[in-house]
C-alpha cells in the first residue's frame, strides 16, 4: 500500500454546509431477527442455507443494535458524528410484506429516531437495504410486478409514521448489487440466477425507485429525497479495441443501468444489447413512470475495476481482472485501493444534467484489525479514508457538485456473504460480548469532525 497520507486535510475546508456522517444497514447491525412479530427476510432464509455465507455465519444477533441503539447513538455523538444513515427493515415493519403493520416494529424505529434527534443527530433513512420480506419473495419478489404495489404500501407506511421527524430519505440501496448478486449470480439473497430473474428485477427496481421518490415527496413535508448507486471507475486492461469495448459494457452495467432511466435517458441497451429484452416486461407507461427528479444522488464508491474482453462471459463478453492478480494494494475484499476512483465517479455523475446534488453515501475499507490492550490501531484504514477524502476535496475545489460524505461503516458488522470476516467499522466490535472499541481511524474521524461542535 502507498503509505502517503493526506494528514493536512481538514473537514472545515469543505465548508459549513458539507454533510458528514456514517452509514449502516438494518440487517447488518440490528439482530433480534425473530423478536416480537418480526417476519423473516430473504437474508434470514439465505443465511440458514449451508454453504452460502462464510463459515455459515448469520446476522441473527449481528451488533445487537436493536437492544444497544442508545449506546451506539451516544458513542456516535461522542465522536462528533451528527448525521446517521440507517435503513428500515421491511419485514420488521410489515411481517408479511403487506397488510397489518407491526406495532413493535414501528415503536422501535420511533425510539431510534427520537433518540437521534434528542442528541442532535440527524437521521438519514434508507427505505430498502436488501432485506425483502421472505413472504414476498415466495410470490416472486423483485421479479413480480406486484412489487410496485407492495413497495408503495411500504413506503407510505414509513412516510406516515416517521415523516414528521425524518426529512432525509434514500429510496433504494445499490439496486445493481441486489439485483445482480441476488437475481443473476445467486451469490446474495435470494440466490436466484439467470436473465429470466435478473431482467424483471432490474425493471421493477427501477420503477420502485421512482415510486418511492414520488410518495415521499408527496407525503413528507420538507422532504429531501435521494437514492443510492454503487459505482466503480472502469479501466480497460489495455488500449486494445476489444478491451475498451469490454470496459464500456461494464460501465453501462455497473454505473449507468439505474441512474439513466431515472433521468429519462432509458436503459443503456446500446452498449448491452441483451438489455433490450427488458421490453418484454415493460408496459406503455413505464418509460415515463421510471423518471423521478431526485433532490440528490448518493454514490457509493470503494474501488476501481480493470476490465478485459472475454469470450467466455455470456452476454457481456467482459471480465473483471481481480485486484489480487494485478499486484496492487488491496483491502480484505480484494478491492484495489485506488483513491482516484472516487474523484472519477464524482466527475462522471456530474456529467448528468439532471443530477442536482451528489453525496458520497458510502466509502470505507476492510482491513485486518488487531485488538491489543483494548486498543485497535488501523493505519491502513486511516490512510484509505484520508486519501479518498483528498480526492473528494479535489472534486469540490474543481467546482464539481459534491455535498456530503458518509463513512461505511460505524461499527464492524455482518458483511453479507463474507460474514463477519471483513471489518469495515470505525468502531471495533467483539461479537461474542458486544463490546465496542473506537479504532484509531474512529478517533481520527472524531477529531476531524471536531470543528462542527457548536455549529
């Protein structure tokens, strides 16, 4: 790894209106997976299937945030973090996906929201962060067009119960990931594979993205509504024409697939011909109904991808070259440490005229953390955050739209198929005892944000 860090970067340089925070997700931190009348999610079922998750781990307890939310929010406050992005669990609020809501589920999120506000922390709520109710997946989940109605019902419920206090909303978290990994590759819940699952899931998620936005804007006074996209700088392996074309296809799939229909540009099927088959699932009014004028776009960047042409990859004819094969600095996720990627993605999304504001809603890294004498020194993560933030500042100084930055993540948590092995947190968690220890990176972030006290 490049040990050169940007120690001179200061939060105040970004301006008083720049938003700083941390991001989490319900399934990854809450635990309490069967408490009261909570319904099962697709991840509850997926993690119970042997061989799907690292060491067959699950998030039945995770970080026990359901029981420890006060402790975590107070710790957040002590670290000068004033914006907390978390998601609502659809099956905790609607155990059957639709119908009668859970009074206990609603009460829990009311307690979390109220405690945040009591301590000067602004809640930023994500409606959907991958934990679809299993009862809905049993009916086809994101493949079933009925999800447009299911999602509308869920969104209205959230707006009605929390919208009087929550003004900052994100509709979907990384639709490319939950459709691609969950409905094409089968490596995430619900473990489906193939185009016949992937294409309708893409289309229905795109429509739900806009549906959620319209409902929140209509039903939440003074709302600030966005949605989030995973994105990675795409670099061709060589300047050969076939590698360049492969990179364009990968960029269309990974970076353009969901933002462009939202802006009224349609699906990028000129680069990926197979996307033209989505027309099979489209109705005449869908092209218009996919469009929504979001107040902000959340982009979530961790790395870049190097892509080469491959005859063996169906449909795309493009293959990602693993970072470990390229002899570059990597994280535990085998993601290249490449700070310039976050600048490049800010620049790329700035090219869309319809994007009003951009916020980095996730950025962070997993490295091997060692706890000694109740201290965790994580210089690699600290260098990562400083170097990526320097690139965010570079984008801002050049006049690009960038309005905020959220670290992924606050506490170490359950990292989906990788289980508890990769630790992304600013705060170390002993999962057996649920003890929290602020890492060196967390202490740095606390000091970094100290300028905001009393603002």
